[in-house]
């Protein structure tokens, strides 16, 4: 823009009224006194007017046009109140138009038009402001100053410097002019303010306007900042999404999110979900859709939904309730176990009649390796149901059963729901293994959660913490297994139909091995009977010399050991025979020296050690009780982690022997000079119960008499102070343990004689049973019968001497 600058002198003071002034019509603006305003002049008659004014006294009247549309406004189109002004500067723009800078001087009113051409000229009178110096005006002035200050702070188009100007303008009318000229108001509004002669009124109106403006601006800025925020957020998210999309595209996973949601939705649609679950799924799906996949919450919801869709909400298998078929399956999988199979079939028959399998829960109790788990599996197979095994041994935390709430990091459903998912059916046979080994601690009581699971009243709406939805467990057929009933909480036990399984005899094991385990293991090793033949003698040897257990678990392992070696020989081409024979000789070289042999003989070679028979969670077992003595005052020390009952048994045994010293032929002073120590080895295993009573008495008697206990005898029985022998439990398991240990005779309470009838025939053949009523009879049978039948007294006197010397010899008192 090339410009011509024309400076003019300031001559506003010379303005005298009434005066004749050329009229410059203003469109869309009002010029107030004291304000300096730039104006663009484009109309030809206005250009002429300005040029004339500038070359004259530079004074003119600025009057606003009522209707800005009017091209050539005449007198009627103008307001009658305007501003007398002086042109300060004029710039000629090359396109022929002008820019002028005018300063308002005074408010003026049109008195009468003077001329129309070439531009309007009129006669004007001054309109002086009416100001009263009242407190109201003062207050209003301050108020306007204050409000205006705030408006300047808010409004972007007002420069901050105005603050200072506003603060320094004390004159009410000057203030009004400043505010009115700087604010962006409607032209009519400005005109109205200009026309107000009364300054107080003008202040009031300006206050109102300022208040209104403030409100609008505050609201506006609030909206603005919200919009800004939204926009920033939106932009940020948009930006991130674009980036993510670019990354996904790069990885070939474009639109994976939506595809994921769609897939979940279609999987959900295919499922027959209960109402609650459906609602929860919809809700979570909606949340998932809204969340960007990078959000942590996204993964959590995704996992939850994955769980929902993977559960068998309504998937069932059809039951086969044909008892004939069930019998067949049970026989196919298990040797003998007649009574157990009968019980199972009875249980299934009742369920069939009631058309409800959720009745009492079967619980198999017995030592390890007797087929509890595999029976459960067979039942599943017989019924044509899926089978799921769930081990709760060692579970102490309720959350393991019932899951963690979703608020936990890495939360998962509990083992019940997890197992059901794996079973892929809502009505599997679920075997809860080792329910007797479930513990409880500060993390809650898993047993009570289990109770809820097993209770047909409650399990229709089982609530897992993670799912947080009711899940129907009522169609599951639960079967429990345990080694012992002692540690199962009573409320759980009450719900159960207990089936006892006992250990196997050697013959039974042989049968199981030959008919079931061996074929199974041959197949597992890719062999068959034509390639490898394990002789019957070798099989018996494995049972007798390489395992000692109630069940057949280790037997199966040893067989696997043997077959692995056989497979290797065949694979390496080391055998030329068509069939590899595994006989006793080969067994020895493959399995190494026998593991269990002659233990009883070794242990009982010295006086003071007696062989007891115990019934534990792992079945029957032999238990050695040792007694020794050293100089003292007749005190008793007991070690080996014995329970209270067993400790009392030891006391009773000692008291009886002491009380009957005379009769036994022991010098009564022996007890005043010696202390007795009774120990039951395998100290890490807690032991309790009264049935070791006669064994303890025998060990002590053997010690004081110096006579070893026979190495072919095992015993069990409770003892009273008067020497009576009381009946005990677990006879079958104990007898089987005696057989396994290679014993020949079993001493047991006479009252237990009926239990013997239950024993397998070959066991009855193998062993001699010595029923007893009193401890006397026990000692007669147990202590080595070196001619004791004749002159007892003498024998014992002799023995006593041996006993004293030997017992002293065995102990080295401290310092000796
Ligand atoms: N009576 C039996 N007939 C055939 N196999 C048996 C018999 N008892 C146990 N077994 C086998 O012995 C192994 C161990 O049995 P398992 O069921 O695990 O015992 P448990 O659960 O009582 O500890 C399994 O391979 C099982 O099939
Ligand atoms: Mg098991």
C-alpha cells in the first residue's frame, strides 16, 4: 500500500456551537467523544467531503446511519445525535479510497439540514452531558471500572493496556465513552448510549451491559475450555488410534479390535447363556467396544469374556444308565474289587430310579494306589460322561476353589470353574481327589467352599468370585477320594456315601499286574506280549522284593522301569530272541539289589525291639518299637512324635511290666536303678492311637528280660493296666502289611478274631494268627521260645542276668 500521509493540526478546541458541519454518515459504527477511530472512506461524495474538510478546519459531524443497507443515506436515514469530530490523519490508498483517523470531540445534535449536495451539511448544537456529583454516580463509576477490568481480562479482543486506561479514567462521562467505544456492541445499542444525556443513566446501562457481557464471556470461556479439552482429548485419541492403526496395518492386524469384538459377539450369540450371564456378557462387550485395545482394562474385560464364552453353560452329554454296560466297563478296567463294584452299581441303580445323579456323593477311601482315581474314571466312562479330575490336596486358600475377584491383578476363576471348562460339559463326572488333605488357613476355609460345591441345595447357584455369576453345578456327578476319613470335615462327610477300599494281597497284586498293569504298560512302551514276556516268578519278585505298599502304584512304576529297559534292548538290537524273557535273573540285573528284605530280622535281632502293626493313611505298615535302658531312677522317656494316646500306652505298658516284674522273673530293683527310653522310629511321621500298647509292653519286657522278640511275629492290640488286651481297628490292612513284610505270625486281640474271616484265603493260608486275651499270652508268643515252656521261673532268672548285662552294654552312660 503506497500511502500519502497528511498531518493536520489539532483544532478540536476551536469547535464552537451552534456550528455548521459537513456530515459523514457512519455505517455500523458509532464514534464517541474522546475516542480515536480509524475509518475507511470509499464513497465518492464522502471522499470529496473528507478532502474538503482536511483542506479546511478539519471539523465534521459523524452521524450513524439507521439502516446500513442504504447506499446514499439522506437526512431521514440518519440518527439526529452524533459526534462532532476532528480528522487527525488522512491516508490516500492507491485504489483511490481514503483511510482517516478521527477523534470524537463532543456530542452534538442536528438542529437543521443546510445542504444535500455534494454532501450533507447541517447545523448542529452541542449536547453537554448532565453529571451530578453524587455517591451513586461515584459508586456506579467504580462499579463500571471494576466490571470493565474483568471484561478486559476475559475478552481477547481488548488489549491488556486498557486495564490501566480504565483504572485511570475517573470522570464518569469519559469512562462511559471509553467503555462504549471499546466494547463490541450492536450499533443501535451504542447509538442509544450516545444519545443518553444523563450520565448516571448511562453508567447504569453500561453496568448492565458489562454484567451481561461478563456472563456471556464467562459462559463462553467455560464452553470454550470444555470444547478445547474435548478437542484435545479427541485429537489425542485420534492421533493415537491412527498410530495404532498404522502399527496394526504394518503387522497385518488391521481392524483387529473390531474383528475381536465381532468374533466374541458371534460366539456369545451361539451360546445358550442363562439370563444373568447374557446380561453380564452384553455389558462387558459394550465396555470392550468403547475401550482402546491398549487400555489395561481392555485385556481384563477381554479375558473375562473369553472365560464366559468358553464355559459349558448348557452343553451336556447324554447319560448311559445301562447298568449292564456299567458293570462291563468296571470289569474291563478293574481286577476283582467285587464289593466295591457292587456298591458303585447299587449307587447308580438308585440314581437311575430317582432319575437324579446328584444324591449322596460317592467317596472312595483307601490307601494310595488301590484304584480310587481309576474307579472314578471308569464311572465316567460307564455313564458316557466326560471325566474331570480336580486335586484339592494341599489347598488352603478358599480362592483356589472359588476364584479371585476380578479386581485382583491376574484374577482367574477357581479350580471348579476351570475344571468345568476343560471338561466342556456341564454334567461331567468330577473327581475331587484327596479331599482329606485340604487344609485351612488365614486365607479362608476351602472346606466350606467345597461344602457349597457339593451341596445339592446350594450348588445350583454356585458363585465363583471371578465370574460373579451363578453357575449351575447341580448336574455334575461328584466323586471324592481320600486316604482317610479322619481329616474330612464332618459336614462334608455327612454328604458322602463312603466306600472303603483296602490294600491288596500279594495274589491280588499279581492278578492286577498280570491282567491290567502289564498289558497297559506294554502298550505304553510300544511293546506286546510276543516281544516281551515277564515271567510270573519275576512278577512276584517285583511285588515282594521291589515294592512295599498297600496299592499297586509303585508296582506299576517298577513294571514301567523294566519295560523301558526291555524296549531299549530291543531297539538297540541287543537281543536276538524273538521274545525277550524277563526272568528273575534279568530282573536282578535291571532293578538292582532287592529293596525290601529281611528288615524285621535285622531290626529285632537285639532284645528291646518289637514289631507292631499299624494302620495309617497309606494303608497298613509295620512299625518297630524300640526300648532301651540306662542307669537312673525308673523314669520313662518317650520319643518319635507320638500322640497323647500313644504316650499313655507307653506309660501303661511300662507300669504293667513293672507291676509284674516278679511274675516275669525280673528283679524289682531293676526299675529303681534304670530309666527306660521308648522310641518309635520314622520320627517325622506323627503317630497315635492305642493299638501299639502290646507292642510297647513286649519291647519293654524283651529289654528287661534280655530276650529278643521273634523275627517272624507282628502284633497289634490295646493294653490295660491289668494286662488285658482290647480290640483294635484296621485288622485287614495290618495283616496285609504283616504279609508284605514277610512275617509269619500275627498276634491280635481275641475280640478281633471275626475280622479274620474277611481276609483273602491265601492270606489266611500264609499267616498264623495268635488271638490273645492278656499280655501274658502276647509275651509267650512273641519272645523267642528258647525252652521257656518248662521251668519258667528259672529261665527268667537266667535271662534276667543276661538282660541286665546286655541292657547295660547297649547303653553308654555319659562319662563312662
Ligand atoms: N483293582 C485294580 N484293577 C486294575 N488296575 C488297578 C486296580 N487298582 C489299581 N489299579 C491301577 O493302579 C494304578 C493306581 O491307581 P489309582 O487309581 O491311581 O490309585 P488311587 O487313586 O487309589 O491312589 C492305576 O493305573 C490303576 O488303574
Ligand atoms: Mg488317586
